[in-house]
């Protein structure tokens, strides 16, 4: 006696959709990781260059101006990065759910016939 409905009743569409969604998720996460790595490297280099310039400053006014310029630049870079990461996450979600959404409407609900209902369910 089988406790679960026949696996064949589900077909291959859900499995293929899951496989495609997993591949899309992997590509999206790789793009996010690459973008984050790139941003981190650029941010570190800009911070190092700022520090090198700051060491050579002789007047406090120059240091304040240099700090202000650096802070504005870092803020702008961060906003650009955050926007790009947001777009990548949005694309990741759309790409991951697209195959599942396409496969879902084609599937009819699977129900067990009375003879295949688990024994525990028959007793209640």
C-alpha cells in the first residue's frame, strides 16, 4: 500500500521548474557577490588614497575640506552600490520565481483516491 500519491501524478514540470529556479538563483547570487567584492575593493582603495592625502595636509581647513569631499564621495558611491544591489536582488527574485510561476498554473491539484488515503487519516 502506498502512503503517498503516485509521484508520476506530479509530472516533471515542478522538478524542472525547481532546477531552473535554482540555477537562476545561483547566477543571481554570483552577480551580487561579484558586485559586492568590486565595491569593497574600490571602497578600500579610495579610503587608502584619502588617508594618504590626509597625512600630507598641513592646515586644518584643508583636512576638513578633504574629509567633507571624501564623505560625500563615499556616500554617493554607497548609494549607487545599494541601488545596484537592490536591482540585482530584484532580478534574482524575478528570475528564481519565473520558472515556478510558469509551471504552477499548468499543474492540476493532485488528490489521493480513497483507497490510497493513509491508514491514520481513515481512523480519524
